[in-house]
C-alpha cells in the first residue's frame, strides 16, 4: 500500500541542514553569511537556560533521567533508540538545539599533522585526503568565532594563535597532578577548552566554575553551538525548525537529492525541498539517515554504492583511572571535564606493542551523589555507619585520569539499521556493532599503567581502574569516510558525497582516522571548510 | 522545568503523593539506618529525603515497583516483632535491611539509589558539604579568578618532544 502523501510542502531552500549541533550550526552560519537561504532541521528543542539542572538543588538527579548522556536512558520523544546489543560501548548523544555540545566537557584539542598521515607514517588505517595545514586556518577561525580558553606555545603541537580566553586555573587538583607530571618529566599542557573566562556578550557570561559542565551550561560560558553559531546564523536569516524528525532524503530522476521528508512536532509529514542537503547528524545519525533513504536508484541506501556507509565506525576507547588523595583537592569546584592533559604517549612507540597512541586527560568529577552511587571507576558506597567516613574519604579528594586511545578504522565496526527497534515515528533505529581491536586493547592497557603511575607519583593513596569504560561513546566517527577513491570512501575531500553531487556530510562521520583526542574542534573546522567550498561552487553543485 | 526545590520539612505523619503515611514512616526509619548522622553529617531522618523519594516516585512511575517491593520486603522481614521495623533496635533494623539486601538485591538497590539521591539532593546535606545550593548562580567565582602561572610550563617548553612532522 502506498504511503500517504505529505501534509505540507515548504518553499524550497538553497540548503537544508539536518542537525543543529556542532557541525550543522557551524555550516549554517557560514552558508547564511554567504546569503544562501538555509533551513536547519533539528529533532530536539531549544533548552531554556533556566531549565538546566545546576539551577536546582537536586541537579545530580537529572543525570539519571532527562539529562543523561545516553538516549537509551533518557528516552525522550526527541530521542531515537540505539540498538546496542552488539557493542561493549554505549553511544552517547544529546538531541536539542546545540546537540551534543550541550552535554560535553568542551575539551577542544586539535589533531596533529601526523594524525592525517597514519598510513604513510605508521602503516595502519588510511591517510586523509587533506593535511593539517589545509585545515589550520579553519581551526583558527573556529576557535576565534566561538571562544576557546587555553595557552599557545605547546611544543608538542604546531603553533597556534593566542587563545581568546586565558587558561583555566589549575586549582588544588591541577597543582597536585602537575607535581606528579613534573616528577615524571612528562609532557603536560593546560587544555584548550571551548569556554570563555570573560563575558562575551549579553547572552554569554564568564564561567563561574559551578562544576558539572556535562549537564549543560546555564550561563552560556561553554561555547556550545546554541550560544555561538546558531544565534548568529538565525540573525543572518537562517531558519531553524525544531522537533523535526527527518525520515529520509529524497532524490530526483537524475540521482540528485531534492529535499528531505520529516515529521514535524505535531507528527505531520512535511517535505522540505532543497537545492543542496547537508548532513550534520553525528556519526550514528547520519549513516542511519542515509541507510533509511532507499530508492529504486539507491536500493542499498543513499550515497552507498561503495557499501561504506556505516562502516569504519570509531569510538575513542576509554579507560578511567581514579586516584584518591589524603588532602582535599576541591575537585567539586571548577569545570569538571577539562583540567589539563598529557600527550607524552601520543605517537607510536614500537616498544608498546601497538600502533598509534593515547592522551591522558585529567578531569575533576566529584559531586556528592555520584560518589555515593559509585559513578566512574568506583562502586556504590556502603550504607549504614560506615557511609559518611567512606564518603568523606572520596569527596573532594579524587582526580580522574581519562585514557583516550586512538581507534583505527575497521570495516566490521559499523552502524546498520536495527532489525527490531524503531523510534517514536516508526523509523528504523540505528544498530551499532563494535569490537575492541587488539591494538586498542593494548593501548588502553598501557594507558592504564601510565595513568596509575602518574596518580601514584602525585601522591594518591588509592587508585581504582575501569579498564574499558562502557559509558564513554561520546565521539562518533568514521561512518561516511572521506577519501579520493569512490570505491573506498563515501565523501570527497570537501565532504561531498561521491554518489550524489549535491549532498554533503559535515559531522564526525567523515573522519578517516580518529586521533587520540576529542574530535569537536576538528569537526567544526571541517564543517567550515566544506561550507566555504560549497559557497564557492554552489551553482555548480546545486540542483 | 520546576523552580529550585526548597527543603520540605520531614514527614509529620501525613501521606505522600505515592507513599502512604505508613510507607513514609517506614521509609523514614529505614533512611535513618541507611544514612545515620555522625556529628558532621545529618541523619537522613533530619532531612527532607523521605519526602524527596516520594516525589521521585510520583514523577517517575517506573521507579515505583522496585522501591515499593523493597519496602514490602522490609515489612515482611520485620514482621516477627509486634511493632514491625519500628519496634526493632538499631542492630535489629540493620539485620532486617541486610536480609533484604541479600534476598532482593535489585529492589534493595533501587531503594538505596533513591535514598542516596534524596539525601544528597537536600539543602541541609549540601551545605554540610560546603556546596552552594543550588550550584547556580553562585558557583565558585573566586576560584575561577585565580591566575595561571605560566612559569609552571618552563620545563615542558624546554624538554617536550616536538610534534611529529608529516
């Protein structure tokens, strides 16, 4: 039986962007600034600043429910389920205007030049079709546009312009960890963080160190997409439609994409015609959308003649190592996710028995309820007379070192469509299939050993380890890989699909390799680079 | 979203949104064994934790079955005393709770999670821990004003391995 027709057809847009997160917002701003008519479709809503949990005394409670990082826990109407029956890591994301930049630490490192040449240098993975220096101006422009704290001059990374905002203070926790790093003689540097330490405009106050950045930032200090690119894009004329759940992309007789079909907030089916479509729906949502966009011309999903859509899925495998100190470290105070990092073990070392490397990211994470419940590498604290003594030993006394290992692309790690699960509109949910490689396992083992060594050098009396953290799938990468060869990649060096000339991908799906660092600065730099190319070639590629 | 939650008074014998007066009285007694006071931290019974748990159950129906099951198990385990759980001394109460923890671990853990949540979401408890309550708009602005001493990086600048050329 034929499906019912749409309830409405909107006026054509020059560009429709799916997703109002880090990449979609950056692209929307750039394209709107060029005078294009941009429509952004976002399945979530705006979050009222007054609604952030930090405004409530029961803030931590919301980690268990509507502000949880895991859509399978939140299960809000704007979420879609992710089938995780075949993955040891849970994919994390947030569906709202601003996307997962609402739920992040803002840790904002760049890739290094070597990260774009892993095949040439280390004989694994694939080289990117661009190099660091092609991306460098976009890194700089992006940092300046959104506001990034930090300090230039790190000898372990290429030079960069002075950061817009001064580095975050180390605090007692940072001082303790730096003491250990100095004793060991390892590299360390204050993290670049997508955050401001001085007020920027009426909507963005300086960070006041309230703590749990991962619950969103009520004062706008975090440089999240909904307080940076999106307001400016809307001021430039872009249109944002919230609670728009895109069902599929549609194609014309020539094989070009001619628009998207989506359910609006009332459940009505709408058509948004477009001359160009840009996907910024994250490394799980974008392949899901392409695989759900089946037509006679593209029976295996859109842009998938290579059978590469959804393959090469990369997380950053994560281990968490926590040290407990005799002295108070005030770790309940200050931005919790990005204190400093060590890239001592970033590059390949043959003595490790594994290729590529890892970063040690030092974070605070000590709010009282999480400690009592055993969040992180901990366990539920005992009830009864022993409870308070156990809690006192931990509260404000712990530092966590997060080991972030580089994940390499493997075709069998992939996003497909779930045979059993659908979202609230009956659209097939994504299924993630992932196996930790031997290489990644060895990197994590080395990372755990080094993190333990560091914490002991800092004076920790107790170290607890989660050797492979399940709730760690923040970074979703690789599922529409970028490359010059249409047989082995989905998009070209500009994010343009090989199979569909007016379809672009700008999120982490395009990553060729993952580097052992958080991806968002690279995602946004790539999105802006793709947008600039599209602006220059719009009439050539538009339908 | 609701406005910040202010502390409510400990239950004074009335029923809650979900819990009966008897449930609330039992919960209050249980909370005092799960989270007793110790001179620095208040006993859960001196906070609004029981009322908070009742509110959580009202807001999240999925929480109700295991938590109510845990309370029911506690009642059964304490039925040997004519006054039930309330009639037992401290050791007796702890023994009942340990037996339920062993025999119905999932239900007991669900109750424990809500107990800890209610306790650590209480303004009295948070102030005892030195937290601004709520975290915003106060935060820790003085800490954030502390300068970063760049001299701490002198050794790294002088000795770190340079980035790998490609």
